[in-house]
């Protein structure tokens, strides 16, 4: 009687260990898959951020040069008006 109870107990313990190992491996695979996807998306965002930063700097330089041109035209116009 005690022998059969021991066999059943050990059997259930082994089955529960197997289920736990399977679930842990499955969850690790899912986590690894999610991390890979997140890494790809992170890399895409870094690339887009770099492109956006370049575009912002380019537009900033363009706007500054346009402001400088407008300023020089205004100063030239003021000097002509003052001398007239």
C-alpha cells in the first residue's frame, strides 16, 4: 500500500516537473521572440530618429540663412532710406 502511494506521489511529482519545465521553456521562447521584435523596432526607431534629427538640422540651417538674407536686405533698405 505504501509502495503504491509512493509511486503515485513520485509520478505526479515528475509529471508536474515536466509540465513546469515545458512551460518555462515555452515562456522563454516567447520572451526571446518578443525581445527580438523589440530590438528590431528599436533599431528602426533609432534610424528614424537620426533621419529626423538630420532633417531638423537641415531645416534650421536653411531658416537661419533665410533670416540672415532677410536681415541684410532690411539693413540695406534702412541704409538707403536713411541716406535719401
